[in-house]
C-alpha cells in the first residue's frame, strides 16, 4: 500500500524520527560500568515531566497496566478499602484489577462522558471519619471517552476532610501532554506508560511514588514479586535494574525527554490544547456532532471521542477509514462500543498532520451514510487554527542548529548512540 498509515489511535502514538533513530542501538551489557549513566540521564528528566522534586520515578519493562499493579501492591493489604469512580473503560479496568487483588473497592458509578465526581468524593471522604479508605483512585484522562478530570480538586477533597488516604492517579494518557503536577496535587502514586505522550513504543511502565507511598511498602501485605519496588529501589540506587531493562526503549526515552525539554512542557501542554480545540471545532461546528464528554470542563486535550448518530455502527466508520483511506481511528470500547470513534491528538502532532484524521474520518463517515457536509470538518478546524496564535512548538525555526547543540550537551558517556 502506497503512502503512510495515519495513526490516530490515542496510543500507541506517532514516534518522532529522532526517537526512532535513537532506539537503533546495539545491545550492551546492562551490568557494565557504563550503564548507570543511562539511568542517571533518564530519572531527572522524568521528574521534570511529573513536575516533582520529592517523588521517585520508576521505569518497568511493562506496559502502563503493570504500574497500576505496582502502585497497588506496594502500598496496600488484602481487604483494604479504596475509593474509585467508574466512567470509562480505563477507570473500569483499574477497579477490576483492585478487585482481583482482593481489595474492597468502593465504586462510584458515573455517567460515561463525565469524570471524577468531586462532590461525591468529598462527601464520602468526610463521612469516613475512621479513615477506613486507604487509597483514592483517579483516572486523570479517561482515554475511552475523552474526559479529563480535576486532580487538584481530588486533593482538595482529601485535605478538606483531613483524610490521610493515598492519592493514586492514572496519568497514562495525560503525562507529557496535559498539565500534570505530582507535587502540587499531592499525588502519591502516578502511573504512566511509554506509548502515549512520551512518543515511544509500548513497553515501559512509568511510575512516580511519593515518600509517603514508598513508606507503605514496609507494611503493605499484598503479594508482589516482579513489581516489588524494593528490588527496584535497591538496584536503581547504583544505576542498575533488578532484571534486564528494555535498553532500546530507554535510549528512545532519553531522546524523547530531550525533545520535551527543548519544546518546554508548558509549550507542549499549550500545543495539545490548541490542537484539541481545532479537532473539537471540526466535530461540533463543522460536522454538527457531539463529543462523548458531556461538558466543556471535561474536554480532553489528548483524545476526542466523537458520538455518531443513532443507527450508525462506529465500527464500520473505523473499518472504512482504515481499509479505504489508511487512517487509524480509535474504536469505542465496552459500553460505548459502536457508538463513537476516537481521534487521538497527542504526542508528535501538528495541525496539518491532524487534518488527515479529520479529512479521513469525514470521508469515511460520508461513505457510511452519515450526512456531514463535505469539507466542513477541515474548514472548521482550519478556521480555528488560522485565527489563534500557534504555540511555539509549531513555529518553524532553525531546528537543525538547535538539535545539534542539544546533542552536544547531552551526549551519553555510555556506548555510542545513533542520533539525528
Ligand atoms: C493506555 C491506557 C492505559 C493502559 O496502558 P497499557 O500501556 O495499555 O497497559 C491505562 N490507563 C489509561 C488512561 C490509558 O490511556
């Protein structure tokens, strides 16, 4: 098939060429004296992305789901009560894991398209005067519905109730794309992965733990082995890993952290908002369709879930986009299967790239009998982008010179890395 596949699933995301090249390395001895330099290059960069001074980042050879398990098993004991809200497939899966781990999950059922219910969380925490709730779970960005929740609001609910429960946040599809503040929000365990905002292949589970959360590992009784933070802490202290690290991905991570540093986290967050606003203009103003997110306060800047008219099967639109136009859109999951399609707009992305998603989705919808006006989506997105000033990451400059300088200052002392 000629031309590229246009990838707009909300993870895995597009990998920048620079990151791709950085991962083309020969294997090396992960017990060599040179290896710790790689670990020491990654950890401070991750702390910046989590916006933490006192948190400790961990890198597991796993997907993000592994870090859900690490967060839970290193802090809690069988039968412990945790508070969680279910409003999409990912918040559901974390609850499911907690249940399977033998925790007592107090589930707040919410309409899909909404997010963490702050008032209910506040009421439940206030009423729990005996502090039987040991952890509060919050899915920061529900990737299944395109909903972002207010994590600082969850922290406020905990503080107002003077409740000591740990705060666990799923930031898999928000870290490095949507504002995430580990320290300011008093997050205790933040879970992420490599294949979304960090622009890498899947394969790294990324976790950040507060001192309070780390302290819990001494009393936590849940069974753990592979994901035991003790083993990681001991090995990481000297720059090594308790088992074979995913070397290529770690070299890719060094490069993606360089890219994040160069563009600037605030600029990246602004870029994601600006791009998302263009997509939302296409969906609502152009096509006249609705987003799954019920209100503007829930709108996600990394993924938009587009509701389809009654009687239309979203799977057909997605299949048509893929088979005919080589555009990969995200499917509706579980409760919303068939009812929507998703456009992932996170990671390495700009306006014209995103136009491919809008144009491809529009053609596929027309082919499937949905009466949107041809050209209306790209027109509305274009109007938004043309009339709003672009974040600095989208403005052309002397990138060649810039990237050369960066490579000079960040060169690894370990084995040679192939870099752009
Ligand atoms: C992708 C995703 C996950 C799962 O991560 P895996 O890397 O697939 O294990 C969890 N939570 C959210 C919000 C996600 O978007």
